[in-house]
């Protein structure tokens, strides 16, 4: 099987309401949808979601990188993953969203070639993954209401940033105001904290039965296919 072409479609979906994180405000969900075509008639599909506030990637830039990679990947066997990775890394540094989209499409082709869903191809036994729901930064009352709704919708892990200003955590840890207790919500509460967050703030997390998370791995160190927003538990 050989790659004969790679098509990319840019998608921008406006959010129902702005989503505020510690780095800024997100108003749209942006994705690059990739179709990897082959000489056997099979087409693999993948998606990359660039986030300029997180990884520094833009949708237009991701589109350009995928087009550059297409020129180098024509004629390559998409099931030869190591070769695909080597070519992508040689074509562009970092560019995680573009590489993720093509990587995902190659795995889709592997599954289609084998006649198996990818989760089974990789040895998995269930066709779903558990995930969390992030509550955007707002007033404590609004954040608590949204967290309760997410739990009612079936999410048992809630993640949020405790304060817009990491250096001024105290007002946001008044339990009567924020009401982010694991027992109250019957869900695991995860918080995003920066590596420099003080031990005093971390002690408050423990007091309210909240698990602190921190992004401690640079995005360019993550393997292809991993989210650049991977959070590692410090607990």
C-alpha cells in the first residue's frame, strides 16, 4: 500500500460561549481534518487540533505543514509507521497537530487493512476511553454550577484552574464560595497548577480533597499521538 495523496480540510466551529483558561479566551474549536489516500482505494482519516495558546500552532500553519509533509510522503507505505514518523520529523520540527493528524490517519489505514478497529489492533479490550471535563475560569459560583452540571451529565472527573492569577490563590480557596469538594460532587476534582505554585497553595488543595495537576513535560518531548496538553499528577 502506498500513499497517493493527502487532503486537508480546515474546520472552525464557534463555541456556544467563550471558554476562558489561564492563558486566554478560546472562542472557536479549530481542527485540521486529514484524508490520507492510497493506491489500494483505502482512505485513512485523522484530526489535528492546533491551539495557539497552548502549543503555538495556528490552523493555517498546520494546514501548510500537512501540505509540505504530503510532498514527502507520496509513495510511502502508510503502515510503515517508523518511516512515516522519520519523514515527518525531517520535514518539520515540532508541529504536533499536523503530525498527530497524519499519524491518526495511518493507524486508521492499519485498522482498515487488517479489518479490525484500531483499539483491538493495539490490544485494547474496550472501544472507549475515560476523559475529564474542564470548567473554564469564571466566578466561583458559575464554575461550581457548571461542574455540577458536568457531573450530572456523567463525568466523574472535573478539572479546573483554581484562579486567574496563580500568585493570588487565597480568595479562591474559601470552601463556602468555591464549593469544589470531591465528596460534595462525588467526582474526582483535578486542578491545573503551574510548577512554581507554592507549597501553601498545594496544602490548600489537600485540605479540600483536590488533586493538583501540572504540565511538566514540554510538548516537543511527547510521542506522536499524545496530546500536547498532557497533565501529570503530582499527588
